[in-house]
C-alpha cells in the first residue's frame, strides 16, 4: 500500500513539473510556457512635442503574472528608437525596459511606432509617439487667432487659407483690415517654384494658416518649416469649421449682374446688382465709351475700390458723368466691367449712337 502511494505522488510531481517548466524544442525558449502570463505596463508613451535633434527616454515594465518562468524578446525597426534590454526572463519580478528616442533625422509632424514584445505566453506592443515641431511653428485655437487678428499692437498676422479655390470662394474667414485673409492652395506647393514664391512673398512675416478642419494647414506648416521658412507660423487648430462653431464671421464670393444700360445727355449709366448671398466689398467698375465718326469719342470712367459695399440683392448705379461729357456723332461701343474683392470680374458690351450730346442705347 505504501509503495502504491509513492508511485502516485511521483507521477503527480512529474506532471506538475512538466506543466510549469514546459518543453523546449531545439533552441526556442519562447514556446510551451503554458502557465506563464505576459504582463507589461504602460502600453504606450507619448513624448509630446519635441524639436528636431532632441533626445529623450522613458521606461516600461515587463513581468510574468503567471507560474514558473517567462522568456520574452523585443523588436523594433525604427532607427530613431533604441530599446535596452532586447530580451529577458521573469519568474514574477518586474523587469525595467528603457526606450530612448533621437529626433535628429525625423521629419516635422507626428510619428508613431510599435515595439513588438514576443513571448511563449502571449505577445504585445508598446507604442511610442512623438510630434516633431519647430520653435517658429505655433498651434493656436480659433479664439487665439481671433484675438491676434483684431489687435495690430502685437504685429500684423496674415491669415492664409490653404484650401482649394472653390472652397475659398464658397466661404472663408472674415477679419478686419489690414489683417484680411489671403488664399494659397497648399496642393499646388508640390511644385517647388510655387512653394518658393510663397516663401519669398511672406519672408520674415507672421502668418496664420487654416483649412477646413486643421489637417491641411498642419501639413502646410510642416512643409514650410522643412523648407526653412523665415518667419512665424501659426497653425489654427480646427480650421474654418471650428471658427464657425465659435460664432466668428465668414464671407464668401458673390456674383454681379450688369444691366439697365441708359443713355442721356452726355453720359451713360448702368446698374450693377449683387446676385450672391455675401456682401460685395471693394467694388470696382470700369465704363469705356469709344466710337463716333473718325473715332472722336474715347471716354473711360472708373471707380476702383469703391468705398460703399453692396449688400446681397442690392443694386448700384454708375455713370460716366463724373469723368466728363460724351459729345460727337456716330455709332459707339460701351464696354462695362465690374468686379470686387470677393467677386470675379464680368464684362458686357453694348452698342449705341451719339447725336451731339444725345446718347441712344440700342
């Protein structure tokens, strides 16, 4: 009876031993750790904003949360990341892993990479995140942008819309003079000549880049930094969408209609109607009357950057009378052009006839 009990105890101890220690096949020390359990903390580390050339480091812990011994290995394939140690084993103690980064060769912008942890008791990833920024690139909120653009005592900041032309014409931010918005399509900067023209135009100045939601302006800002832009770059987070959410004003392009050609005594007048949904600003009108026998009639009447804006649906009358009288005899041609800061130029021609000071419109 005593011998039978000893055999049973021996068999039980053998089974427990093989379950805990595992069976190693060849030189692979990471397999068959069935009762071990891989644990590590934390699972990621965000180094936040760093400037190019800076170095930093952090640590995380790996341990065996189960039975017996856990063997593990760590792998990373980024030159800017270094891990020490790259392998180890734990029977329950917490091993300290050091992760170091060197940003010298990283491009501006966000970088993310995983350090792979392999073990016979499960695998995992430790994520490393860093955002490479420049000391002349500053992220700002729409509230901060509004404050900058309404106070010239802090210098002149030029808001620049980097979206497409159609997006710009549909709607863009509205800010007071002299800090009015300008448009430069970021997608065109793939042409190095266009990019260099932009850099030369705004050299040494303060600019505020914005787009729809903040993605393109961030890319544009990073491209300018990469190309050694000499100036201060503000990147407006959230773009025009957040600008509108906070209740700040916008404007867009409108369209003109030239109509109601009227003759009279020595002058021609026309009406310009704003057919769009935005107020037309800095309106310009050009009226040219030429013709008559022996081409004796040649009068141009202009109003460049007229002070009075034109509200949606409103009509403005312009006459040549302020620039002189039309006198002669014979057929004439009247050419009228109208445009505005936020309206494309349109041109219409009309025929007429002059008899002395009397002007007849056909």
